[in-house]
């Protein structure tokens, strides 16, 4: 919303500089996007001139040489190209040294040999309108009798002015009018607010046949009839106002509708009454797929929820959104029917959205304008119609309205003001603020009853809304800074939140950097994880994605981390160790399932190379398994590694991958990435893992309780077990642990050997056994016994003790 | 004094002198053998005590043992001296190149700057008595808009602005729906913050379709707008420095009434709007203030959606606020381009390896 400062000041002069005014508005709830400027940046050098003589240029047919009194000792010579310049005129002159609105600096110049000391200005040169057919003759527009030659032009016509560019919040459509903003200035400063000027009484009692079929969607439709309208250009002051407000002048009738809208916030529509077929208007629902060509020359297809304004033969406009071509005001128009209506905001919004047709009117109506406003605005518009177009008002307001509810009083309790704001504002001050904002206020004991003006009755319906009005005008920034007194509030993280933080720190300390990748992916990206096929599973698909690349919610994090690896290798990284903790999405739209995943990706060396370990080798399954084991140790949640089940993980190498198991269920996977998947991502290979952190958190153990440990030294013994190659180490360890007796503390594989010595198809596992008893040092006899039992058990699974 | 005793004394002094003059451990061993070995003169004397006349046995034995003890002590002392000297000499020759790099620990990983900033903000509010709540990202229109008092034609509901799965299911556009979910679950008082990802249908230089917010909600009896100011003042000082001030500007949000926007005094120019050299501060664009978040008192209509869980708008009141994590990260760490947050370039992440205490 562009509010020219001069226009605003006419209704309420803040007496403040533009910057201070902007600050005060911003601090009371009217956001100022910027302070703009219309016309010249500086007004110096723009003066009123009187043309004393005009002679034809000796060497140019179209130029005149004028002698112009600009208040100096001697008249100056100005060469002018306008056909209408003549002696006796009062004109706008720009003098050498001044800067034009378009940035051009005016200099003395010789035109065909005659020196010109400035320029006589046209409307276009002052950015008032597109008119450049001639210079402005000020005496035709203003009373210039008392204005001396050389007076600043601004005394008659501003060559440049400040414009407040405001961002009006959606709850304040009243501030989409200059008068509404002026009321804010009135409330802020207490300076007087000028009332809007109303029109004359009608001369006649003509009427018009208007029918509204649905008052829910059209609470009110009003019209006034004007005869003997002379369509022509608007006066200069009106054109100047409109252009400063960013609206192009068209003709006096259209300009009046725009001007009154910019003043009051209420859109309106002028019909050429003679083109309304059948002398009637019907406001009805559009028929399904009914067609209409709007003013912008586009044919639109409507639906049954949209309202149209029709004459006897069909629609002339889409209600509240845009008029049609049939009854548009033209230069031949002599009779005007001025429609000012109220529409249902959400319905206008829907229509405008469905048709992808936004207009100044729809943008205003969709915010919900008051159904009482049209009656006032008819009066304001009538005054201008009569004064500026020579029209006669021949009807009173033809008012077709449904039941219009009046705003109701709302109680404001003084104690509640302090209770909500934390600072006292005396009830008398509350009353003053509300009265400045046009509320009707009466005291009721300690409290007051405030009735909002009709144009605020959507926005202010409750005591809290009144308190907001009081608070913002009083200045929310003046309130004290206190803290809530809530002794029961204890801040803490949940165990799951602590786990997440703990694991993030653990991984960062172990050389993994955290990534945050998009929650969106695409079917194509997901299928890159399934060599030669499609990734199984159902996906949540966005109905209106920005692009196909971001059309599906990720069911796993892996793809994002592979892209991180791809990005970094392409930029010269020699290894990528990264993790992400984030949401993944499964299930269906009616029953979506989200969980927090912890994903890891290792590509390249598991740790940085150094002069002591120049080639740390490529990370593999076991490098990342070590990290998973560290996660298990850190969280206290036992994580098991079982062979991959099913074919849900086509992105892994089956024989080099595991299902992660905790709390008796699968919680994720760990494995080396399928070479074709790696290739799709331009990397040589990678190992990845993904854990459902919600399930891990659910398996968190109770807080640790102390267990006493023996002070007797343990005894250790190493054994070598030869087993068939396909027997997993875990099975061997399980056999050892189940048969090692109660003093066996642990059994760890510390070497794996395959070769001729152990025979084809076999491997030798070196296992360290640790025995201890709480009450004594164990004897050789006791460990010997355990060892025998272990030997026996190993034989059952095809193993043998070696050496 | 017998001859034998004199003999012992002379052996002792000869031994002491020999011990004092050896220069190496090998020489010391020779001296030990010479004076205390099995074939040494002193040993012979002690072995022959039995053959001495009775009146000499006592004095000779005593003198002999004394001499042996003294020589042994001297030997041990000298040995330690020589060993220390040898070790010192060895260590002096042992020289490493201390400028070679250390053996790397496994480290080198870093938390994402978003996580860093999110944690910092969480910690401030944990310290003020808040808990951390979370909620779904695939959300119902009810929680994202309706229960937050958004009018039926609020522009944010548009399919042009918000990602939808179907008419009633969307990607949450803010963390605010968790306000409702928390209040449904728990009667007042409530003090929670809600960090999380949010989504808007916008992608340009200053918008990414996914970003991070932190919501705050405090509801109890008697919580005021002044409490909101105080809370956010504490927050701003904790995050941006203890000299910061905050400014409240009235604004409009559907789910708060009154609503405010919060500015923090610029920490680059100390709120002056210009730098020491007189040039305009580009962080606050010369205004001295930086907008950091939106906030307000919870609208009574929002409470009416959770009245059955114990939220009577006549009895309880509170404030809510929401901020963008990327914006705070940009302000704190100067990360200039939103896209950098989601590229996950290791060169950026490595810059955040330091603890940032």
C-alpha cells in the first residue's frame, strides 16, 4: 500500500518528519517497508513561472522562445517545444542545476543557437500522467492569483513527495485506505483527524432493478445512478494523487472509483448504465462452466460456487473480482450506475484462486470488508462524481441487503489489561486510545464497554483484541522485561534426546561430520539404490512438489549421504565420513509413519592418513561395524549383527552386510554398498549403516547399578579353533561361552587365519579366554576343566582345538 | 688396637677411595669384586675370625662387618650415581623432530552448524525451565492451520504456498502445530520448546523449501507479555551477547493476540546503525535493529481447541514464539548463503569442528 505523505497529512498531519512518522507507525503495528519517493528527489529549482512573451524560434518550426518571469531580477529565456505554450500562462519551470524525476540534471543549453535557461514542464515530465502533448497550464487547475512568479512549485503542485510504502497485515483491510492510515496517525499522535467529505442530496428518485440471490455470499449490493456524466481527463490534483499512489490515471469516472478506493479501502465498479441490457442486474451463482470475458480480455470458465453480476442477457462481471467488457465505461458514456457492494471474503478468495485471477478488488474483498462501508462510500464517491464529471445524482442509494449484523460492545476489564500485559494502563487511557480508533466507549464501573467500528468488527471480537489495540498504541516496547514465576518448571531433555546428542558427539569425535540433507527425494533417485530395478516399499508422495526431484518423502537417508559423498569427491575430498540424524517417512498418507534415523556413510579411509600410517586403507564393513559397536557401548543398548534378511536392501552387497538387531527386533542395516549403486553416484565404493533411533531409544537400559568386581587376578588362556569356513565367529564364541563354565568372563576373537596349515575350506580362529572368580585365584585344574568342556562343545559344531 | 683391625681400616679407606674414583659401572664392578668379592682380603679376614684369639674376635668381627657395610653402601650410592649419569647421557642424545605432525586421533568430525545453533538455543531454554517437545512433519490441516486460528482463506493454506499430500494432509509449515499436540497431551503449566524441520513451497536465494525452526510455548496462570519480553531478552543476551537489548513491534499472527515481532539490537554496530569508520552497518541495514522472531500471547481461540485438556482461557494464558534456526546461524556465524547449509561440503563442516565454547 503506497500512501503519499501529502495525501495522508491532509487527513491527519502528524507534524513529524517522514522518518519519525515511519518509525512511530512501525512501532504501533503498521509495518513500513520503505520510504519511497514520487517525482523529483529534491524540489529545489522547481518554481512557478509566468510566461511573458512567446516568439517562434528563428531556426526551428516546432520550438518557441519564451521569456519567463521566474522571480529573478530579469526574465529568463526558455526554449520550449510544446505547441500549447503561450504568453500569459502560469507554468511549472525547472531551472538549471535541478534534477528531474528520471534523474536527468538540467543544464543551460543552446537549442538551435538559442540559450535555454531551464524547461517548462509537462505532466509526464513530472510523473503525473502519461500526457506529454503540451505543458501544464497551472492557471487551468489551480487558483494561482496569489502565487508570485518564482514561488516554489510545491506551493501549487508537488514536484516530488515522500510516499510511505506500507505492509498492511491481513487483519487490517481498513488500512488499505489512506483514511484508515490517517486514523492510525491520529491514534498515535492525538492530532486531529479530518472527516471524509460526503456528497450532495440526490436530485430525483430514479431506481434500478437489482436482485441478489444469495445474501450469504453477497451481504449487500448498493448502487447510485448518475446522469449527464462527461467522461474526460481528471483534474491535475487527482491525477497527481493517483500516480503518487501508484495508480495510472485513465478518465475521471474510473479515476474517481480508484481514488475513493485508495481513500476508503472499498472497491467499486462503474457501469455504463446504457449498456446494461434489460435494465436489470441479478447477482447469482454462475452456472457450471459458464463463460465470461473479463476486462483483461481473457475468457474465463466459471463454476457454481462463483458469483456473477448479470444483466438481462448474461454475466457482465465476476462478482468482487473483475468486471466484464460489455458495460465498461467509455468516452461516450453519459449515464453511470455506481456499484458498491460487500462480498463474502473466503468466497472471493476461492474464486480468485480457482481462476488464478487476482485484482486490486479481489485482494481487498477477500480480507472481508464491512457490509456497512458501501453506504458511506457511496456518499463520498457521489461528491466527486458530481463535482468532477458534471453529473447529476438522480437516485438515493439503491440498497439490496441481507441481514447485516451490527458490532456488539465488548467488555474491557482494567485488571485484565494488566493481567495480560504485565504493566498497568489506566482504564481512562484505554478509553482514550479506543476512542481515537473510532470505538464507541462507555464506562461500566471499573471496566469499560467498547463497540468496534463496523470496519473492525471482524478483527476485534474479544477482550484480548481490545487489549491488543490498547497495547500497540500505548507502545508494546515500553513494557517491562520480567520472567514467568513458575516454580514447577524444571528444564530437562528426555532420554531419547540425550541419546541423540550423545551419539552425535560420539560420531563427531570419531571423525564423522554431520550432514543435513533434504527430506525430499524422487522415485528416480530412490531407484538408483536398486541396481536394475525399483526400490521396494510404499512412499509418501507430495501432490504439489516444486519439482520431480523433490516429490517424494525419503524412506531412508542413504541416498542423501551418497549425494554428499558424490558432492565432496567431486570437489577433491580424499575420503568422506559423514552421518545424519533425521526423520524418514514410511507408511501411507492416511497413516504416515515417521521415525528418527541415524545414518552413517564411510567412503575412503576410515581415518586420516599420517606419516606413521601413510596408507590407512579403505574403510569396509568392519570399520563401520566398529562405529556401531561404539554406539552400542555408548548407549548401553546391545546391538546384534545378523545375516541380512529378504531383498529389502538391494543397495548392499548381501554377503558383506548385516541386519542390526536390538531389543529383539531389526533396527537397521550395516553393509558395503553395491558397486553399481556406488558407480551411479560416481564414487568407488562405500559402507553405510542406518539405525532407527526411536527403537534404539526404546531399548535403552535402566541406569547402571554398581556391581562389585573381584580383586583376584584373572587367568588368561589363548586357544586356536579350526572350524569350517562357513561357521560364523559368533557361533564359535556362543559355543565357547555356553560351555566355559561360570568363571569364564569373556572370549574374544583376536586373529583369523586361513591357509594350507588349517586345510581347505577351513579357518582358524584365535580366541582369548579370560577366567576369574570373585573369591580366589583359580587353579590350573579348574581352567583345565573348563577347557575340556569347551573342546567338547566345539566338536559338536565341527570345530577342533588346534596345537 | 690389633694389627688385624688396623688392616681392616686400611682396606676400608682404600676401598672408599677406589669407589670414589671409578668412572664407569664396569670399573665399579671390578672394585666391588676386589674389595667385597669372595676372594677379597676382607672376606678372608672375616672367614678367619674363628682362628683368632678370643679377645680379638669381638673387635675384629665388629670392625670387619662395619667396613663391609660401609663399602656396600658406598658402592650402591656410586652405582646409582653412575647409572643416572649414563641415563642422562642417553636421554641427551635422544632427539626427535617435534615439528612432525602428531598421530591423528580418529577425530576430525564436526556437528552441522544448524545442530550447533539448535543446541545452543535449546540449552538456553533448558536453563530457563523448558523441556524439548517434538512432533510429526507430515501433519493434518487441523493442527497446522485450523487449531492455530488460521482463517479459512489464510494465504498460507494455498497449494501454491504449502506442500500437500492430499486435501487434509500436508508438510507442516511451522513448528507451531506441536503447541496444540503438547497441550492435548499435558495440562498446564507448560514450558516447552520445539525444534524441527518445516517446509514451505518456496525456493530462491533467500528461501529453501525445507528449513528449521524453534518454537517456544509457555502457558500457566498469570504469564504476561512482559514475561515474553523478559524471556526473549535473556535469550538474546545468551545467544548474541550480554549487552543486547530487544525491541517489540506489534504485528499480526493468527494464533497470537497481541502479536509482536522481536528485534535484537545489532551486535555488529552495537545498535548504532553505523560502524566505527562511519559507514552504514550492512547487517542491520543502518537501523541498529535486527528482526529475529515472531511472538505473542496465545490467542484465546487456540486455547478453546484444547479446553478439554485443562486450558480455560479465563484461567490460563501464555506466550508463544518461533524463530528460524538458519537465520540465527546466519547472524551468529555469517554463513551467507542458505544453500550452503544443505550442500554438506566437508570444507564448511570442518570449519565447525572447534567446540565453539
